[in-house]
């Protein structure tokens, strides 16, 4: 473990239009401190970082967790932008976790950081969260001090973003998803608020070497050699952690930051899950409170995202999966990530590749858990100082500003390059799009013709502004039926003592993150806002989703990250300029908030959806909902590693999302009473729903439990909780049980 600042480390018709756009993008991704502790730290040696550290309360601290899982069937999943990836069930529930820090001497000075198991923050979602919290807690929680960040996982429920482009593969806006995220996140903050109590914070960092890999190394190499020479890796390996203690020094939780994409689980998966950061949170929380059901824990473990842009959890590298071709099994082309000049067969491989992507997910999660354990069980530096925040809106369309050398440059209205449709090694693209296309000559003249039917052709000003990006989707000029991409983004920073969190509205690449951290740390120190112990972290994609932020040099290469840097080559410099101009608002005596561009207009009031609702459910002739169709094995005991499976007469789970509940339990017979010991939030269980007849309204549910090592011997059963919708009448809950079975 080490205590350094990471920024100093080397380190026609609407449907036709939507269908055309979906075909273009369906395979692309829409995809601690610098000082040594000056006080002694004493630990009692307790495991799991739940030891005792003598403290005096400087802050009021609150932590909360809640369920945000949307419809787990018949809904496109968010992240890979893959139209066929429609969810069919549940692996692990999505959750929001919230941390509140208030100055004990001046409790009105407080910030809220939310880490949600979603693909990215969104202006509309945040607007609704702010509205609910500011109404309930007037003057305490506001548009300025609430940060909505994401784990950037790619296996969650989609359709919740308010701009049109990320809605396309979800067939429009999915209100059920958005409502679940808002309701659960508000509940998490309410719980955090209710738990506010005196406590103290401490800060530290370590390295997690095996948890990520650069998926665009050729673009990274475009950065200046002297800059790259300052860093050992082409990825940030720094794992930063803020520990939350109560007044007696007992650990209540933590908030950590580490850059790795939430793409451990592949795009062919259709079970809703929370990828490696959600899994890491589950593993750590379960290690502290092993008897608590997931979501009912009081210890809150936060694994937040950082400068994630060019990271991958597929640490074995990218290989060609092209059976029958001479390049099958070979590494993908270095420059373009192709196999036989096509992207479709180039896939990244996680560390558990030979077993499953779910095993890779567990391994990458465990690496992060190990980093957290090391810090929670070691000496951390105390956090001291005021709690401050700053927030403003910035319109990025043709924003003119000066670089430090005095040169005037400008950003652009949003646009996606051709390589955006080439996808990444985590989720390859389709057709003949490839990464690394920065040619002014189109790869295929067909797409030059077709793209104008999707979004307006770019004018010369936009073409020049976005150069050398060849524009595929000119989303900044697409306003029908509502805005396709954001023009205005949230700019926000939170200060907690010497820690400053840059809440970023996009996915910064490794070098982009290093540059902005370094620039902001220098500015904070130069202006006397924070001392030499200033510690700066990047969090995001948060608040607004404005896609990627590549360096100017990476932008020129036009791999996926550069092609998805929607505001042009000066995007990073614009963010550095704006964030730097706001550091004075984080000073101990600072008052007020800066001037702001107008807030983005609400898009949800115009939202469209082509999804159909649930019409009705039927059990079938001679059957009842919850009846067992295929039972568990009763003739012999199950052993660890075996899968217990039962199939039930089902109903559509969209009838009731069962937030803060479960679609299943594994029950153990204890002293003559059934006790639930597993739920649909445990990674050992899966819930799968299948429609057997649309006309008749029948469906089935498969419940699977893979028996874990160490499971006590005894008698068990599987229980299914469902809700059926008649053609006329009210939705009605029901329960089904398997036969009893034994574990030996």
C-alpha cells in the first residue's frame, strides 16, 4: 500500500428512422493522499476492515443502499447497444449506494455521492432525484451538492436515458426502468440521511495491477513519449479509498475509485446483473455481514468508476474467434482490432475465459475487493477540512476558450465518428465498420448516403470542427422527435477535506484522467484552496452522459474512444479549462455558486416508446400459477457445485418489479421453520422467464441455485414469488414451492 496522489504517478417515418439508426449503432458501446499520516493509527486486528480506530468526530456521516432493478424481461439492456440483447431474467439486482458527508461544525455544508449500478448517469434521472430530495429536505440536498455517478456496468436494464440516441435499441424510453432507478436512489439517500451520525474519514490508496487492461493501446501510444514515460502502465492501476468510521472508530463502509469497464459479462448475456463492481460490493458487504440478505446490510461498500474510457476487464487480451479461418485464435490486429479485416470476430477475454464470463466477473471483482481489504486493514491518513461543492452547466456546442498558451480553440456540437459503429474489443461492431478510421474518404460510400437518412448531413463548419473525425451520426443537429445527444453537460466538483472528486459527464481515457487530475491538483494548491496534501479523483460517467473524452492525440487516431468523443478534439481541454476556473468555489470561505449556462430542457415529456405492455397472463388449462412443472431431485442429496433447478408455471415479472423484495428464495428448514437463506440477489441463484405462448399468455420460470462450498447440510426448498395479470381485473401475487430436497 502507498499514500501518494495518483495524478503524480507515472503512470421519412419515425420507426424507419429509428430502425436505420439501430442498425448503425446496435453493436457499438453507448456503449489517497500525497502526505504521510501524522498521527498514529491503532487497529484491533479484526478482519474485513471492521476494526477500531480511535477518532474524534469531525463530520456527520450517512450511508444507505436500495434496490433500483427495472423490468428484468422484455427490455433491452444498457451498455452494448445491441438490439438482440433483451433481458430474460435476473442474476443479481442492481442497487444504488449513497454516502452523505456533512461538516459537523456546520451541518448545512454537506454533499451526497451516489454510486448506482447503472451504465451511466443521466440528466433526466438526476433531475427527478434532485426534485424528490430537495422537496423532502429543502435547503439540504440540492441540484448543486448531489452527484449521481455510475458503475458503468453493461448488464443492467436499459431505456432510462432521456436523449434519443441511447434509447434506440431499447425501442424508446422505458419509464419503468427510470422510475425504478429514481425511486431506489431516493430511498438510498433517505436511508443515508436517517443514518447520519458523528464520525471520521480517512483516505488511502494502493495498486490493483491485474484488474484492468487498455483496450486501445495503439491510441494510447499516440500520446507524447515523454508523457507516457512518466507512467509505468498504459492503464491507471491506482485504487483509492475513503473510509467511513463512526465516532468509536468502527468502520461503517467506504467509497473507492478504480478504473475498469463494466464489461466482464459479455453482450450475449440476457440476465440482468451488476457486473464486476456490483459483484465486488456484494462480496465485500457479505464478508462483513455474512448473515444479512443483500440489500439489508448496514455496511456499505462502494466501488465507484473512474477514468474508465479505454479500460477493459478482459485482461487476457483480444483474440479472433473465427472458426475455420487461418487467423482463428490469433491476437486481433493491433491498430484496428480486426480479424480478417472485420471487427465482428475480435473479442476480449477475461481471466476466467476458459470457464465463463461470470467467472471472469468474479475474478475482476475479487481483485478490487482485495485492494479494499488491504486498505481497510491498514493505516489510512486522516481527512480534515471543510465540505464544499460547486456545480454549473456548460454548453459544449461551439464553446470558445483559450488554451494555457493563449491559443483560442472551440468545441463542437455532438457527432459520432465512423469508428463508433466499429465497437470495441469488449463489444465488437458490425457491418464493415472498423476502429481507427480517421480518413476523410469514407470506408464505404454506401454509408455516406445512408447516414443522411438517420441524422442531418454535417455542414462545413461542423465537418471542420470535428476534423479529423469522419462523421457518421451528426447527433448535435438531430432534434426530431427530441434531442439525440446532450449539448449541455453538468460540471461538478465535491470537496471533502483534502479530497476533491471531479464528477465527470463522460468516460475519460487513462491519459485524459491523468491530465485533468494533475491540472486540477496543481490549480487547487496554487490558489491555496487545498494544501500540498490535495488528493484528486475522477468519478464518472456521472450526472450527464456525454460519451467519451479522449486526449487530442488519441482523438486523431479515431479508435472507438476518439470517435465517441462527441464534442471534438478540444473536449478534454475544455473540461480542464472549466473545472480549473471553479476551484475557488471550493475554498473554506467560499460562498455562492458560479454563473451557469441554461440547464438542459426536459426530454422525458416528449419521450416515445415502441414497447408494448403486458396484456395478460394465463396458467394454462388445468394449471395454477406457481405450479411445479419440473421438480428438484429428491432421490439423492445435492452436493456443493451441483445446480438445483425447478421450473414453475410463471407470470410476467414486469407486473411487479418487486423492488426491495425478491422473485425467489432458497429456504432452509431450521428447527421446524422455513428460513430464507438465498434470494435473487445472490450470485449463486438465477431467475429465468420464458414466454411459451403469446396468444395464450402462458410462460414458465426457471429457478436455479448452484450450491456453494460450505453450505450446511439439511433440508431445503426453492420458492418462486410471482404476480399475474388477468385480462380484466387486478394483478394478483402468488407463491410456488418446489419439493423438499437435501444437501449433504
